[in-house]
C-alpha cells in the first residue's frame, strides 16, 4: 500500500495509520473525506480484513463511501447508526485551540454533521495544515443554488463588520460549471486571509438565508495527529 510514497503522502499515511490505532473492535466510526482521510479508510480496511476488527463506518461523502466499500469497510447511514464513537477526518487548517477550517473537498456539511454526532473527533494532517490564526485557506461556505448571487452579496456585506482581512467570495467551479456538493448545493470560498473571531463569524454566517453551513469547525476536534514525511508522528 505504501511503496514509493511521495514525502507528503508518507506524512498523510503515517498520520492516518496512527489514528486508526484509536479504533477498537465494535466501534461506529465516522469516515472523513479528502486525500488524508482516504489513507485512513485504506488503513481501516486493512485492519478489518487482516485483523478481523469489526467496525461500522459512516461516510461523509459518496467518494468516501465508494472507497470504504472497495477496501472492505462496512458502511451504514448516520440515520441507521445515529451516534458514533469516533470520527477521523482531515482538515485544511488547524490552530493551537484545535479549531479547524474544513471543506476544501466540498464535503463540509456531512463532515460537520458526522463529527458533531461523535463522542470524539480526531483530525489527521501533515504539518503544512498548522496555522497561528485561521483564514489563509479560503473558508468554504455551502449555499443553496437558489439566489446564490444574492447570498454571496449578503455575505460580502456582512464581512465589512467582521474582524477579517479579505472580504470577497468566489463561487467554486468544477470544469467551468458550479461545483456541486453531494446535496446538490454550491460552495462559496471566502478569501478572508485572517479570521480574528471565528466564533462570531460562524454564527453570523449561519444566520444568512441561503447559507447551509460553513467550514469552521469550532470546539469539535479533540485530537490532532500530525504525520511527518520522515515517518514520525506527533499527537496534540
Ligand atoms: C473535505 C475536507 C478535507 O478533509 C480537507 O479538505 C483536507 O483534505 P486533504 O486531506 O486532501 O488535504 O474538509 O471537505
């Protein structure tokens, strides 16, 4: 599984492998989305197949569900399982309080629902995801397609009263068409550069009609497992 990995993939793999050590027999596990989370799903498949560990996975995207099935991780819906022991997911940024920006892969809505329905959330990351202050990575906001330009204008207007450095939003595209989430919604990426008060921003964003959810994960993550390209791992 790991022959000739690039340094960045080695970092992601070792973080994923270490996080899977937290999975115990019989656990219900939320499965994140993205390239780092994909390593975790493969590692989980390996312990299911080779060590006979029994897990029930709840995927945070159709991509992750497809991969889980391929590698032998049994999948159920969140409504079937209702509550999870653990979610393991990647992140686009994390700060020293373990607050996160997520949604670079467009799965933030299901990711937030699943992480919130879990006793514990573990983030797996390489060191490039660590920041002093959130916001260099554009903040993804999921919006419904109806009236999205009005929603975007309302968000940009609201940002003038918020402690951020940048104030413009862009519609995420996929091959010149609006990117669609698994729910059929659009993503606006907010180019903020620095988020002074993530709690305030998250609350205000979610009050705007048309906004479904934002990519700030505040007080949700419990542990960050950081993999390095030399194979070492740090747990915070
Ligand atoms: C998807 C996410 C991902 O976890 C995040 O974008 C990190 O992805 P990667 O591990 O590929 O860097 O939030 O919506």
